[in-house]
C-alpha cells in the first residue's frame, strides 16, 4: 500500500490523497459502503462499480467467518473472487461485534473473544492470531486488528483496562500478521485501531501506542456507539493530532453526512457506515437539500424526479411520488432505489469534499453546506 | 391495436406475430412480467427494459386502485408516467382477486364485486362500469373485462352460473368501455375473458360468447387455480379452437416454462405469471438445463457462473455458490439476482419459441426441450 497526499486545505486539517493497493486506487477522503456478508445490501456489484462509483467496500470478518466460512472463501480464492468485486476491500476484525453482540460474547484477555454464533449458537474463539488468519483467508486489501469497541457510556477504569487489552492484542496481531503471507498473491496491510472511549487521556495514550506500531495506516474506533456528536468530534480531533500525518486515518462506523464532513476537516481520510443502506431500508433519503422521509404524505403527489440534477439513473427516472408509493406498499424496489441513491449520495459527498480540498475552499464550503444537508425536508 | 401473424408452425397451432400498440410493438408469443402495484418486484425499470428486454408488463387493477389510487394516477397522467415504464402495459380487472381474496369479497350479480380492502378493511364496489373507469384512469394499453375467476374444483352448476354472470358483466364492460374515451391521448383496447372452469361444454359456450363480442383480442381465464395440468391444456385447446385465429389469445396466470411452451403449441400468444418472480424470492431458479433450488447444499462450492452462456450480466458475474450464500444469509441481493434471472429466462424462452416458429421447427423443439427445462437439478 502507498499513500500520497496531493492537497491540503489551508483552513482545516482536511487533505485529499490517493491510496494505492493491488486492487486499484482509492481517492481520499473516501466513504466505504458496508457489505456485511460480502454483499452491499440491495445493490448489485455492477451498480456499486458503475452507478455509485464505489472505490472500496467493507466486509465483516465475524459474519464472513460464519457464512460462507473461510473454507469456501479459500477454495474460491478470497472474497473478491467470491462476490465479484475486483476493487479494494477492507475487513473489520470482529471488534465491533464485541460491542454489538455483547450478549453473545465473552472477553478473555489472554485468549481473545469467545463468540456464540447468532445463527446456530456454536462457540468460536476470535484470538488475535485467529483473526489475522481469518482475514488472510478472506483476503481483504486492508485488514483491521482485533480490538474491543467499548460501549458508551463506560467508566474510566473499564475503558483503560479494555484499551490495554486492545493494545496487547494489537501487538499479537502485528506479530502474527507479519509472520504470515497473503494467500492470493496480492498484498494486504494491517491497520491498528485507537480505543480509549471518550477519555482524552486514554485517547492520547492509545493514539501514541498505535502510532508507535508504525503500520501503513491507522484507525480510530470506539466512536459512533451512542456518544454525543461533540464528544465524537473531540476524540477524532485528539487522535488525528497524534496519528502520523503521512498515513491514512480511518474513522470507523461514522456517520451522518455532517459527521463525515466535520471529521474530514480534522484530517480523517476513510469512513464506513451502515447508515446510507440501513436508512434507505426505512425510507430515509439523503440529498444535497436535506433528508427526506419518503413515507411522508407530502411526497404523495410530488411527481418530480428524486433528484433531477443527479447523474444516477434512479434519481432521474423515478419520481418522489413513485418512490413513496413503493415504500408505503412495501415493495422491494423501494429499498433498492433508496440504497443505490443514498450510497451514490455518500460517494458524491466525499468526491465533492475532495474537489473542495483541491480548490482550497473546503472549510468554508463545509460550513455552508452542513446546515443544508442536515435539515429535514 | 393491430395484430399481424408472421409465421405459423407447420406441426402445431403455434404462431409468431406482432401486436402494435401506441406504446410500441409486442412480439408474440410473449411473456408479461407481473408488476402488481406498478413495480415488477425486485427489478428496476431499467433492468426490465435493457437486461430482461420485457415488451409489456402487467398491473393489477385492484391493487393500483387501492394504492396509489386513481386520483394520483390521473394527476400524473397514468401508470406509464407514474412508474416510468414507457412500453405497453396490460391491466387485469380484479377478477383474479375474486378468486385469491375470496374471504374478502361478495359477488352481487346485479352490481359487481364488493371487496373489503386487505389494507384497511374499507369496502369498495367493483362494478363492470367502475372497473372500466378505473382501467381508463390507470391507462393500460390493454385492459381486461371484469370476470369471476372460479376456483378449482367447482361444480358444474356453480361454474355455469358464474360464467353467465361473467358474460353479463362482459356486455356491460364493452358497452361502458365503448362509450368512454381514453384519458391520456393514446388508444386502449378491451379484452374479454373466457370462463367455464374445467367443463368442456361451458368452455365452448363461453368461448363462443366471447368471440361474438368481436374485440381486438381475447383471453382465457379461470386456469392455473390448482387444476391438473392436463385439464389446463384441454381447456386452453378448446378455447383456442373457437377463439378467432386472427386475434391475439392471452392465457391468464400461466405458468411453468413447460406450460408456456405447450400452450404456445395450442395457439396462445400471451402469458403472465408471478412464478418467475415469486419463485425467485424463494430461491428457485429456472434455466435451460432445469430448475435449481439455490438453497441446496450442492451449490455451496459451485463457483461457476449462474449461466456462463447467458447474455445477462447477473448470470455471468455471479457464481452459483455466491447466489446460494446470498439466499442462505437472507440478503436482499439474492431475490434481486433471482428475479432478474428468472424474468430474463422467461423472456428468452418465448423469444426462442418465436424463433423456432419462424424456422418451422417449433413442435419438435418443444418436445425435446420440455424434459430438460422441467427437471430438478
């Protein structure tokens, strides 16, 4: 992996760059659509590539490990071959499931995390070494270290202990990763994750530790778990001030369009979030003019296109009234249109942010655009 | 509407022709994807047009009347404008819902059918005149007369009474249709429906009555409601022997790929069925080599394309193992791929049948291909 910064914003810490991987280039700042079990929900690979113009997608190690399983993935030659996505992929480590499936897991600091499968109840140990092996089998271009994503709120003592476990696991991840080879002939790189909950002292400590591991990119985890937005921004800012400037920074699980722009301003380069696809399934549509709840009666007779100025076929071909009808009638085409629309919007958002950074006007543009894109229509 | 027969098969009653409508030509024999509430489930309009190459789709009057409602449809200028499908549309009359929603309707021979909405319980009268008005508001190119689709089994007395009601309603439909104008500037045509359950004498009587109405095309209803396949073929054969040769014949709600080919051989020109999309949602995939249950373990490691010889992107890009994984993991992309695949297959099936008729080899080809496409893989 290689990271090149081409432009920096004069009035913020935003930067525009390029990550080079064996599966192609990623222009940063970038948003990565989430493909939990290898499929970005309700979206064809062809649409991701041609219509949404995604440059990298995310897969979830925990879910892919359970289904289709590493045996199937190894046999076909990795996730790229399995799902047909030939551009870069990033896999998380199961650390988020430590948070989201907290009733189904037990942390054993010396071992790792024991998960009880949400499918059949079977028990599985995710040790740092095992997670690296699984991520080698999945074959993502960027793999994440095993961590504990702490819940919010969480007391200082718990957060510190948890952070220390995450650091120990990180060392084991790095060692095991560096002692193993990629399985499919292209390079993989390992990103460590800063934890420390919402405590400034812990975030400083964790970011310094993570930076000292000297990997090719770094991530900030443990945010977007219910904390106030201001605290999220504060933690991201502290971490960005410590994590090396010349390496990509990935803020995990964030967020709303406004969250993304604010964090770009702090120097974050990579984002992922289920929000565009999950909200789409519930009829929430993000646009440059604000957020539309498509189930609302107000769209019933709005026969104008979803977005006449968009370059997405779905935005021009379908009207708001028709999209509302599809959601109200529970037609699968509603979430399909919503998902492709929202992902296209998120990619358009980061692409536009990139342009504004290149033009040196990002900070001003961000402050102007955030109230508009955040309002409810 | 105009109907031109270009070729007839020397060894069967199959024919290949062209239906001309104000929204474009329909090559017969044709399969019409079902878009119950205006959307063909899980398929984009763009995919219907470009990938599936559908030439006409179906809408359900009962469902469209309830949602989005005729007021919305009139305001936008009809269903074509509402859903963005600019090729021909056919609407049924609610007659099928007389069968499928039998717990929610009461037939009053003098009035029509009283339905109790499956959405909010409200009561609605579908009289022959009202149905014609609704179908004028929806604006389909081909509209169906109000009938009662009888259940199977059904005794002769009930079937005869029901048939007589259908005939009375048909006269009222024709009269009202002929006394009203299309609402959106293009022509609409009304097809009557033969009923008579599985009784030869009633089918003869009904087909003769329907033929005497002298409309531009004719339909055969009351099949595909649970009767043995042989009885369906027998009824279709009787009806086709009476319904005029020079007008298109539409067999409603049929069926499997084999059913379609057998009925083409009897002289049927038009088909519709929810089977390709409904089966797709349950993981059943139709191919030229037979039917695949994609949830089956046997596809788990079959990394070959769904169909390497197909011209459909989804058939070439996705493997059987990946499609199985999507169904097993309950990912929406599974039904999306299955639906576009099955509809593409059905359109490919009737297109190939057409070619074989043009080449004069349809009957032989049909007998060879039916065992292959009907087997379980």
